[in-house]
């Protein structure tokens, strides 16, 4: 009887650990890309759960409240994993938002297609920035940092059925900062294209005999691509900064949730 109870307790602890890791692995950048088969993500979540299980098991205490407490723990652990993934996904949202702004000025907005990573509409420059972001994430071993941050989260938010504090003000703040980052990244190219449009418009008004607007459209595309090429180093630095800021947001949230 004691052996059966121990096995049941160990299984409940493992399932609780798995819920947090599954929420993280299924949605975070790199791990949660659509090209990664769901079975691979499931195996990865199980593997990571098995690795941290021996470390967390000695720190666990029995849940009081029976099935209600267990349901609360599983819900809480899944919510923590999904929140973790959401904050890290802001990295890709920022870059996709910047790419959409640039495409709007380049005239690529009509060429949007279905994004194979997320299954929704995407844009040419947005896809380019997303690929650049993924490459920098892998080159800087940020996917290892994601796993390390997830392990660190247990120091702030242990596995227990206690409540999670209200963080609505925090999420409103970081969503506003997400929009600001997108504007900052797109502004060098977006601003130069706006200025070029204004200049051509004034020139066309001054010399109406020249059909400059029709001629400027292909020239504007070339000009925008040249500007994108010239700012590629800046974009790489901005991606690295966004990654650092996202991990800072994550730690700030965990500190607010600390129990």
C-alpha cells in the first residue's frame, strides 16, 4: 500500500513538472516552430521533465485538498509554462511587426502570404527578420538560456496549488514596449521611405509633366532593399537587444510572482 502511494505521488509530481515544460516547449521560438513535428516537441518536453524531476522531487511536499488541489497545480503549472512562452514569443512578434511596417512602405503589403511557422498572414520583410532572429537565437545559444531560465523559474514559483498574483499591469506595460520596439527597429527604413515619398510628391507637384509616381514605385523598392542591406548590422544588434530585454521581462515577471 505504501509502495502504491509512493508511485502515485511520484507520478503526480512528474505530471506537474511536465505540464510546465510542455507549455514552454510547444510555443517558444525555435522549439515551437511549426516545422518541428509535435511528436518531437512532446519528446523534448518529456525528456526535459525527466532531467529536472530528480532535482525537484526531494523539495516537494504533499498537496492538501485531494483532486481539487491537484487540478489547481496542473492548471497553474500549465499557465506558468504558457506565460513563459508568450513572453519569449514577443521576440518574434516585435520583428514581425517591424517587418510589416517596412513592407507597408515598400508596397509589399499586397504580397503577404501564409506563414508556415505560425499558420497566419506574414510579410516578405517580416519573414526575413524572423529568419534572422531565429539564426541569432541559435548562434547565441539563446535556446539553452530558455531552458536554463525555465529551470530557474522553480526557484521563484515552486510547484504548489497557491494562487498566482494579478499581473495585468505588467502585461499592459510590456505590450506597449513591444509596439515601441517594432517602431524603433523599422524606423530607419520606414522613415527614409516616407521622406523619399514626400520628396517625390513635391517634385511631381512642381513638375506635373513628369509621371514620377509611376516611375518611383520600382525605384522605391530598390531603395528600400538597399536601405535594408545597409542596416543589416543594426538589425542584428537590435535582435540581440530584444532577446536580452525579453529575458529581463521574464525575470521581472517571476520576481513579481515569487512565493
